[in-house]
C-alpha cells in the first residue's frame, strides 16, 4: 500500500486523485489544497459553463494550439484524448454538447456539475482532502514541509513535515519556491491569453465591431494568428488576439508589452484585395466611403478609407493607382502601436513552469527526484483558448495516474 500526496486541488489534481484511487483502491490518496475550496478556477472556466475540451476538428493540431509543450501533448493526447475525456466524465453521468467552433461543454452549461462530480467521486473512493494546507517546500528526498491554517483562525499556523511514497505536484503558483531544494529547472512564468491595448483613438472608437476573419501579427517577428477579431474601447480582443498573445507570450513580456500590431482586415493577400476593390470600383460615380465590402462594416470601412489618406468625398473614378495602392496596403497590412496588455475576463493561464526537459515524457516523473510527478498547470505547457488547457490537465493527470 502506497501513500500518495497530491499538491493542488485544481482540475488536474482532483482528476488524478480519482483515477489513482480507482486503479489502486488500497492506497492512501490525499489532496492538499492551499485555498479554502477545491477547483475554484474550474468553477469559473468558460464563463462558468466549463469548456471542458475541444474536438481538435477545426484544423487545429497540437503544434498550433500548444505554443509550449506540443511534443509532450502529442504523446499525452494519443493516450488520453478528447474522446477519452468525454467517456471518462460520461461514466459519472455527465452529458456533453459540441459547439460549431468545436468547443465542448456539459449540456447543463454549468461548470459546477463537473466540480461536484469530481468531489463526489473523490469522496466515494476515499480520497482525503485537506484545504488550507500550503506546501512550502519539497526536498530532494520528497519530504514535504506543510503549513496548516486552522479552521478556527487564519492567524493560527502550524508546520509539519510529511514523507509520502509518491508526490504529485499540480499547482501552478509558487512552483519555483516549492522546488528550490530539488535542483529542478523552472521556466519563469509570464501571462498568456490577454488582450492588447492600442494607442490609436480611431480604432478604439470602433468598440463593439467584430471582424469574423482577420489576420494578426507582430512586426519584426514570425508570430501570426487568424480568427475573429473584436474591437474594444482599449484596443483589440477576440480569439485572434488571444491566440497571438499565447503564441507571443514570452516575447511580449520581454518587450514590456510594447510593439507594432499588424492587422490584415481580410486575412487575404493583396491580389484578393485588389480584385475586391476592382469589383467595387465598377460603381465609379459613387463615393468610396459609401461602398464598403461585405466583410467589413460601414464604420470600420470609413475608418480604413481615411487611414489610407483618401478624401471623404472621393469617388471611385477619382481614386487613381496611388490611392488604390494605399487602400490595399491598409486592408492587408494595417499597423497600430501596442501600449500594453489588458486582462482577458478569464485570464489565469500562464506560460512557464517545470521545464519539460526535467521530466520523463512517458510518466511525467521528475528525472532528478524519483517518486515526484507533475501534472497540469505546473508544467511548462499552455494553450490557446478553446478548452485546450483543460484537456492538457486531464491528459497529463491521466498519464501520471496510470504510470504509477
């Protein structure tokens, strides 16, 4: 019989606890959670609806959705993918619905259904839960220093040491401090999944406008993204922006969240833009500002025409080759100065954590500390929005549980 301690009562920690208890009913499994309740982040993910996974059927590959850790995730997903995830939770009586964007939610549209199901399963399988228990350090021989906050008073702290047979670290915060005595390399954590602040008042005045297919990039880099773009009163948001922030999370952090945003409003090349404008110019006597392409709203089109330095009363017959060239350039390579990042309403994803070179990719056991495993957000794995981060939690937790 083994004594297992799981540090972190989030999605990965609780899932891992259930799976270990299922596979080894005679083992002692304990979850230590620093907060006062389990799965607090899971309860609010997906706007409280719980985007539990993604079908990966939108042309997405591990390389495109996991900017960091895609090689390890390809291995983990081959063993426990999105269908396995739905089957696993389906055995707990949960039904799911797949949206047109390939995101998967419980039919109940209630994240608490997932939380309650995991809590119930932990209870039924005898998993012990201790909230208010913060692990301050893990030694090279897996000895844990635990700080306990009594339920009676948050001012009463007691420290103790524990030496379990197996330790599984799943919590993200304070990882470097906890592991400082093990020699395990930690990639510095920085925010991911955030929106961008822009200095241009004209673009910010268009708040609320949605462009269904836009391309974004960062000037001077290879970072590019595609998807729906939302204009806000501070700059830009929406899936295209969140993808770009994920891909370029560390670069933007190093640059102090400053740079030049490239916007392709059509997400098409210059030849397509020219053909589109040639078709519009058939109405030679009409003013350009009053004849917008179907992909763009009239307010956005007006903004872009003026940015191309075209007179407000200019007609198509008066545009000329230079004006046409400026308009094509504005449509396909518009530029805006980034002045900072703004929080995404569900932002709690970071890149960074335990370096993947420190773990056995087949078991997620630490190479330097036998018996110490990692799952979930503690690893240097993160994804774009759309259920992929939770799938990483399920897949890595399952990998650890089944490898013990």
